[in-house]
C-alpha cells in the first residue's frame, strides 16, 4: 500500500510476552509491531513478521529498528542509558525518554526522586559498608540499585548479621546496594496509568496484586474494599509521578497498603505490566493499546472497567502432575470454564516462569467466586491439578 | 520450544482481514496463524510471520500449508471442491469439510438442501432459458450459482424484460443462474453460530445487519425489538443448518425478517463473517477465537454479550474530503470518542472497499445513541466528514 496511507510503525525493544501482546493491539491500529528480539523464537518474534534480531544494548540493531518507525519503546528496562541517549541524539522519538526511564532502571535515583516529589515511600539508605547496614525495628529489604526484576535482585534478611553478609557479597560483586525499611503491608496494590507526550494521562482503577515467591501471580480489579479516598490518592500519586518524571506510555506504580491506611511506593515500571494484564479483557482500553496510543501521541482511550470485577491469574511453568500436555489442559479448562479467557505466551514451561495468564470477568458481588475460578483455572494450566475436587 | 509443548497450529486459506483478525486470536491461544496468501502485503500476511504464498486453487501450496497443521480452514469460499477433496484424501482435517462447504459455494445446492431441511426461504428457480425466467408479483433477484460475494453476482432487475436480458447474458457467460423470489423485508438479520467436530454448537445473539449498496455496513447486537420467539427460531434454524450440513467453525445465516413476522434464509457463509465483527469487543468469545476453538476441536467459549448493546460500523475506502490521512482521522476520532474500538485491516482505501470497522458498546437503553456514535465514527474514518456538526 502507498506509504502515505499506511498506519505509523512502532518498534519495541524486547521480544517477550509484553511485546507479543502489544503486537496483537498494534494489528487493530492498522500496523503490526516491529520487535527487537534476541532469538527468533522469543514470544513476540514467533508472531510478528517484523523482527530485528539483536540484544537490548546493541545500538546498531536499535538503529535498524528505529528506521521508518515513528517511535521506539520497550518491553523491559534493560537498554543502557548510553544507548538510549545515542538514539535520542539521532533524533529518534524514544518513549519513555531516557530521562524518565532512568528512574525505572536505578532504584537509588528513583527513591531520591520520589523524596523530592514528596511521594510516600519506605525509608531507604544507600549502603556502602556492610558494617553500616541499618537495622530498624522491622528489619530491611536489600536491593541492588539496578538489574532487579520480578523478585531477582531483592533479598529479605532475617537478622542484621545476615543483612551484613548479603551487603558484603553484593558490594564485592560491584553492585550499588540499597536498604529499604521493611514494610508490614496489609496487601499490595498497583496504580496503572498511561501518559502521552502531550501530557494527557489516563488512569485505570487501582488493583490489588497478590505475590507468591516474590512474583505477582493474581490481580483483582478493582482492589476490593479499598477506601475511595485511598484509591483516588493512589491514582493521583501515579499521575503525579508520570507527569513529573515525563513518562510516555504505561507507568505501573506498585504500592504497599499499610494496616493504618497509608500507601507507600514499592516499585515503578515504565511499560505494560503484569498488574495490567486484566485490561485485555476487562477494560475498554487494554494496557497494550493504550501504550501504543501514548507512544503514537494519539488521544488516550477510556480506561474504565467492562465488568464489576476482573481477575487475572498467571500460568506458571512446571511439570503437569498428570502428564497432560498444555493443549490437553487447555481443552479440559475450556470445557469446565467457558468464560475464562486464556492468554498463552509461547514459552517453554520452565519451573517458576510465567508462561501465560487467564482473565475472568464477573459481577462485583461475585468477586470471591470469580477469583476462585480464575485461580483454579491458572493452577490447572500451570500444574494439571485442582480443576475439580477429585483431581 | 519443544514440539510437545507447542500449541497446535491452524492454517487458514486466504490472506484477508478475516485471517488477519484470526491471527490476533490465535496468538492468545499460544500459536499464531499460518496463512495462505496471494500477496505478501495481503492484510493477514502483513502481520503473521507464517505465510505460504499461493492462490486458493493451488493444491501444492495448500499441501505445504497443511504440513504440521492440525487443521486447514478458510477466510473465503473460493477453494475448489477438487482441491478440498484432494486435501481430505491426504488425511488433512479440512474444517469446514468439502461436504459442508459446497453449500456455501453453490447457491443452487444450498437452496435445494434448505428445502430438504424444511428451512424457511424464498422460492427459487434454476433458469436455463431466458424466456422461462419466472416473474412472480414482487419480481425476482437473479444470482449466479457460484462466485457471488458481497453484492457481486447478484442482480435486481426492474422488469421481466430486464430479467430476461440479464439471464441471457449470464447463460452466455457459462453461468448457472438462479432466480429467487424478491422478498420485501422489514430488515435483515444474521444468526451466527459455531460448531465443533464433536457437534457442540454455540449461538451468539441474533443481530440486525444494515446494508448499503449491497454490502453489510452496520450491525446492531442484539437486533433491537426482535420478538424473543423469532430470535430463538433464528438461532434454532442456524443450529439446525450447522448440524445437518456438518459445518465446523463459524456459520453465518443471513436472514430476511418480513413484515408479517417470519424469517427467511438469504445466504450462508461458513467462516468468520462481517456480521460477527462486533464480537471482538462485545462478546465474551470473539468469532475469531470461536472459529479457532471449533477447528481445534476445543470446547466452545461463552457467546454472550458483554454490554447491553454493541454496534459495529464498517470503514469503507474512499478519498477523505478534507485531505487528511487515515492516521490523522484516527487521531481526531480518538479525541472525540475515547470508547470507540478501531480495527484497521491494512488495506489500500480503494472506493467501496471495506478497510476496517469500529465497535462501540453501551447500555441497552442508549442503543440509538450508541448506533449514531458508531456510524459517525465509521463515516469520519471512511470519508473525513461528519465528525461534528460543523464539518
């Protein structure tokens, strides 16, 4: 087709499930996604014909991907600042820009910036000497300043001695180390927003995220029983962070909700996020479409819920207890739960690895049953157990 | 990934928008769609990496596409019976099978089979001599028995003389000619169902289809003001036809609703259909996912509505009155209507050609306003006119 009639092209660095699902959304907007993938069988490279093979720190690969694209965006935080800045110097529209993305790459910089913004957050210390590792009443969580992802790069020492040992090891490995006050949270929340270059922001309802082994595995939208004032405060906080940091695209603000009714910022991610997978079936605008609208500088879509409650549950790799293939498990699940939406990522089911998710919608009054059915479906697809009482 | 863990592969013959949207659905089920396309820039070939280039009557191309696929299916009716039967003789799972598909390929065979089934339908005659062309009180519609598609292959003569002339021309061109009693319809409906090889059938709510220049351009789901008894009769009729003909996949039964409260079968299509595009955003299970579930022999998904009313309006190619590119028109539309879902097919906007559609959901009580907004959005994207009063 003539180029003047073609829809604009977006290139995404990273070939994982986030790029895979962004490709689905890009098709509807008239043009598939260009993907920078390390391997031809990465989840997004399996399903998009427009693949540039290369690593996230390969400037020449990213330059090839940027050619003919109106914007370059990301499905992870691992593109080095020097590479981002070189692309920007070329005149490429990098969304989010390097100046924003650094706060998702460097937890120390993020923590310092949040203090400047007056955002509620746990106390923190940069630790440069094991002997000086702080040990407040509740203890600390130790993090490497950069490279943390989905539970890796985070340690939960049980004593000050153990904390000092971990710090010593990390410093020896050349890591910048951060100690954060350990928060006794009632639960975890996520405030997801999207921001366009023009500054328009759209906020999805605040959700509850349920962690297992340091990994978000269940999301309930909206967070049940959250006081409206606290929900509004969480949305306002996420909007403020997106605006002040100059984010373009989706921003996930992961939060602790404390027993005494406060929210504290745990982590930031500047891309579509696991806590937003429910939007694919449960919001008028999915996070993947919204991310594209933002990086294309289109007006943002309506982020409202399409049902009273929406529950997402992750499918985690492992060996099926009953020896059934995933295909057989999907078959049985569909017979049992004809309303469950299945999303598979095309990944090897290695233990502990997210290989897909399910979404289920229902009436607000049925939230506990909807959650139970979604968790049951994900458990069945993960492990081949628990689909009915007898199994 | 190891082949035992891969999701099963489906191959679809035809690279149009139906295959393009089926690829979106296939991604969620764990494996993209393999597409047989004539050109690398066909709508589906633009977005799937698994393309076999070839025409629909190219048996060797279809054999290549079938290799490694668990089923072969179609985004149109143009694969010759001989080719279908050769694939079946190879042991390929052809869904729908040749024995069913012939009734979507040959209108005479379809009409005769519907009579055997006792299905309500207009009277019809095979015409082999122009002089013998029937002319009942309301006149006739003339059709070629095969090759009709989207208004082409259908004639509406105003007099018996004109009918005889058309028949003479068609017979001379070697066509089999069918005359059907012209139905004075109150409106047109579509009853969409899907059927699996096992015989499970799922029926979406009956919808109203609005035609313009012989082309379906607006769909309202569910059909407004349709008596429940007539809706149930239409669903039962579609289920009966799917079952008796042995359809596998989606079947669209296009219907006339008469002033005196009857339904009559107009056309059959055995594939995802324009009258089912609303399901992408408005049903728990889209027609594309359901078609895949059927041809994969998975249990079918819930075909229920996710809103009180859903309106689909097609975007038709043409020259934008204001000289705006499609990209600019999309931009303006999104600012105006943040709840409209846009689906573009990646096609050259040649006049009269469907190049996309929009879906809009709303409360049942707002049906007229939802329809007006969807039609306005589609008109704007089609022609660059009518987005607001002043334009």
